[in-house]
């Protein structure tokens, strides 16, 4: 999902997902109640699922601040079957590019991490712990026949960046629509924003919100300015990618279905602000939240152009012939790919004339040999004329500070790397052989042979930045989509597959030096805090695995689950010593100096940032209830008993 976009559907987070799988596997003797089965299988299939968050313990409130859980603290190892999520769009690329293109998924880097409150469900009511007072009742009857939880995780709440404002759903109906409320977490009752809401987003400070409704199958977009709601527009495509609010809350961008196509509009959130049509036939748009700027791609001549828009100013075309656009995870910079139509790959560069002498000696003017010679003469003529094919490779640019800088030429695909710095990973394929003219009968066959030579040619993965600094990753069969970069930009980590054994190795090293393999059969990995120490979780089987750190003088710890690599400190949190009957175990803090047991009989946890945790203790699989605790970095505080779920 976008940073601001929330849907009241089960979020496939790693903690909620992996820890559930862990418990279901480890707790072999515990009876699985029908209640839990129902939670896992919603009665009504949601219309759209959100993207899987990068980290297990992600909370929906933290996605606004882009702190703890949006930070790509953990990158999963590539599945051997391949496949992932596309971040951005590929526009009008040839089939060959679509065949070879690597799919990407990235998350934003950490900015400031605020301590926000804890929201949990108990007896179909919602409670809030604001980190200062005792938990208080915020809403009753959260569900009116609709779902808000999945096992011990719940969704739908959103904190403002500093945690002072909370938006939450109530009276969730069977169709998923709900009453949207807003409240100050310091105290006071919630205020009804609107009813029958499908989905919503809020500004960074929580003072403004936008949300979708539906009437007779038509999507309607509304804005709440802190006191009242106004309808922005209708005929909005009913998906979470159709609208966005700037982080400062000054304006809204949205798509509208009209006779001329799907058009992109912007409108200020202040009273009396006018609506402005930015472009017709918008292909994609994305909000750079940290810059409060909008970027979009639309038709330009026979191709596509990328535009930048700052509220109250005229849109500026920043690149033509665009094939790909992606706002980077730092919320400021933009990755662009463009095709240089003036570049041509000459036929002479990839066709070898191995029949020149034979054809010169051929005197026949008819027959199959003569016809074959004539076909080759046409190919030779095209070679001599300097003719060729349009390049399938693209040039990669980084748009930063109002300037587009060429980062790499001739790349097949590129994706931004989760980091505050504007780094991109580029995937290149280079042919290692020429096509013999004796093996082809036409230029079309020559082109096809050239494409096939690329498929089996040399693969290269480059890590480049806007300053032109480049580092090439060592090895072959590298999956660039899983590349990780340390927060200081000096070290990288990635997965490499041995094509003979199909073994996947995790490699890491300094960009200025070499890379070495640190582990195999890795489930997930991440750099710890602001260091170049790489944590990894490997040998995952039957709900548990082994955790270790490249760079620590400490033995690996086996038989653990629910692993969280801290993105704000050099630490790892996990659950070990798991009881095979109850599924509860010991919550550990692992640091370079050793391990600390924070509590026992712990079932699951969410990391809240700054060394704070919220976790279930004494969880009962048969009832789906547990005691909820908050660890403030020094001690654990019991928040409530018989809790059903923690809001993410």
C-alpha cells in the first residue's frame, strides 16, 4: 500500500502471518478452535488486498510517519520459483523486456521515529494506551458483522505522525464499510467523521483526512478539514491507488473516470479551493510525501512523459519517452527510466558474416542455394547501411533536487533501494556471442537470435546513485529486488542462486571491497540500525529457525520465531524456548554483547520503535485470548487481560 493508504482487510504482515504459521506448526498438540479458522477465512472475500508490509511488526499508524515498520528492516530471501510485487509501472515495453524484467518491492527508509500509543481490541471494543495514562475505552461495538481482526492482529486504525491524533473505524458492517472516527489520544471522546466509509488516508499531522464512499456503484471522494466534511468529486475508481493527500494536508490528488478516459485532478483542502485538471489519460501518479510533490506519467506525443507538480504551480515535464517511474522510499526523489529512440543497435554488432567466401564463389542463379544467398545479401546490405534494431535497454535516471541525473545506461530494469539516499539497483544483460549469418534467413530471425543471446548472456547488477557512484555486485544469478543497503550507504547485501544446486546464499560486504557469503537457506535478513552488521534468519522449518548476525562475535541462536531486526538500534527481538503445547515462549533481546530474556510465556509481539514492544503473554489458543503487555525499553507493564487482538 501507499504510505497513507489503509484498507480494512487482513494485512499479510510478517508478524501476524509468520508467527501464526509458527504457532500452528509448533503447537502440534493444541486443538485449533473453529473461531480461529473463521478468522483466517473471512466470510466475504475483500475486494483488494494491501501490499504486504516490509516488516512483521508494522503498525498502521507508523506508516504515516514512515518510521519503524516501513523501513525495510527485513528483506525476505527470494522464492526459488521467482515472482514479486511491481513497484511502479512499466509502460509500453516490448515483450522481451516484460519476459526478462525483474519485479521489485521496496520500502521507505527511516526518518524520525515517534513513540505512538497502543490500540487493542477486547470484547468487541477498542481501547487506547497513550503511553501516559491507563488504557481507556475508545469505542464499543467495533464490529457490526464485519471483520477487523485476523487471529491476534487487527487493522484499520491510523495514528498521526507524532501519535497525538488517532483515526479509527467503528460499527464495521458485513460489506466492510464503517463509521470513521477521530480523537486526540491525550484524552477526550472520539468525533464521528463520516459513516459508510470504504477507505481513508490522513495528513501527517492528522488534522485532515480524505476517504472514499460508494453510492450505487459510483466511488465518491470526501475531505474532512478537522471540523466538517465536503465532497471532493465522484466517479472515482474504487481502489486505494486512485487518490492521495499530501503529507502537509494542503492538497489532494485523485483520478476520475470520464468520457475522455481516466483523468488526474488536484484540489486544495482549504475552503473554496478550486479543482484543477492536471492531465487526461493519466497512466500513473504518486505522491512524494517528504517533498509534498506529485509525480505522474501521461501520454506525450507517441510515448509517455513524466511530470512534477507542486501545489499552486504549473506542472513541469521532467522527462520524455518514459518507460518507468517510481517515487523512492525516501519520499523525495524519483527513479525514471527512458528509452533513447535515437540509439540503434547496428545489425553489424551482433551478426557474423560466416558465409562471405561461399556466397562469393556461388555462380548459380537459381535453386535453393541461390535463394539463400539472396536472403543473406539483403541482410548484408542492411549491415552495410548501418541499419539496426531499436534498443530494448533503457537509460536510468534519478530525479533529485529538480534535476534528472543519468545514473546508468543500457539497463533492462531498475528499482530504488530502501535508503534515505537516492540509490538504485540496475539489472543489465550483455550478449556474449554473435549470430552467424548462416543460421538465419531474415532480419527478424536475427533480432530473435539476438534477444535469445541476451537471455543466456552475462548478467550484471549495479548499485548506483545520483552522484554517479557505482558498485557492481559480485556473482551470477543475483536477484536485485532483494538488495539491501546499510543506512550509511557503505555496505550492501543480496541473495545469489547457484544454478547447479539451486542453493540460495546471502552475501554481504562493503561497496568499496569484496562480498562474501554469510549464510544459506535464509528466510529474511536486514542491516541492524545504523550499522553495517547484517542480521539473518535461516533454516526456517516447522515454525522455527536460526538467527545470526554477520559482524557479531556471538553464536547463532536456534529454534526461534517471530524474528524482528531493529531498524533503529543494533538489536534483534525474537521468541525462543517455545512450548509445543501452548505456543508460548521466552521473548529475547539479542545484542552484540549477549542475550537478555525480557519475559516468559510470550506468544507474539509487535515492535513499536525506539526499543519499545507490545506483546501477548499467556495466550490461549482455544479461546483466542491473552494478556497484553507493553515493554517501554526498561520494564514491562500489563495493559489488560483477555485481549483478542493488537491493532497494527
